[in-house]
């Protein structure tokens, strides 16, 4: 029962993270592009601020639940007297997941800080540049997230 609950929390956190990136990239940003920079950039700043708070929680949940599930499988395998060999899809999921977390950390703690400073200074060109950088890295993370989901489901 605990394993099923942790797996549910793991998947729901991924839904929040990847689904939020889909929403931001394909729905929020295109709609916001119709606004002039003095309106668009603060709107995107506020939306990203809220989204990034949720993603910090989601990343922590994904990391903890994923690590626990791998650890549990390893422990049970070793206790049965066998050697634990992590499946390829788990290795790929874990490695790319950690890469996604690193990219998110760069977005949140470097690029978003640039956007934060630009909005505070009402420097719309700098804010637009920060948003462009964020968009590139969010697109990369979204591609990785979709790749992980597709590979994991196809390997099952």
C-alpha cells in the first residue's frame, strides 16, 4: 500500500511539473504575447513565481519518492539473496530526472532572478531577454520530461 501511495505521489508530481510546462509554453505564453511588455512581463513573472513554488515541491516529491522506490526494490532484491541490477528504464528515468532537476534549478535560481530584477526595475527589454532564456530551458526540460514518460511507458 505504501509503495502504491508513493508511486501515486511520484506520478502526480510529474503531472504538475510537465503539465505546467505544457500549459506555460503552449497556452499562457502565446496568449500573453498579445499584451504589451509592461503588462506581459509582470504577468509572466507572477505566473512563473506561482508555478515555480509548486515545482519546487513537485521536484522534492519526485526525488524522495523515486529514491525510496528504487531503494526499496534494491533492498528487497538483496534480502532475497539476489544482486540488484537497476532496469535500464529506471536508470534512464533517474538520470534524466536529475538532469531535469538541475535545469529547473538553473531556471529558478539564475534565470528567474534576472526576470525578478528586471520586473522590479521595470526594465522590459531585460525582462523579455530573461523570459526568452527561461522559454528555451523550459522547452528543453519539457522535451526531456516527455522523453522520460514515453520511454518509461514503452518499456513497461
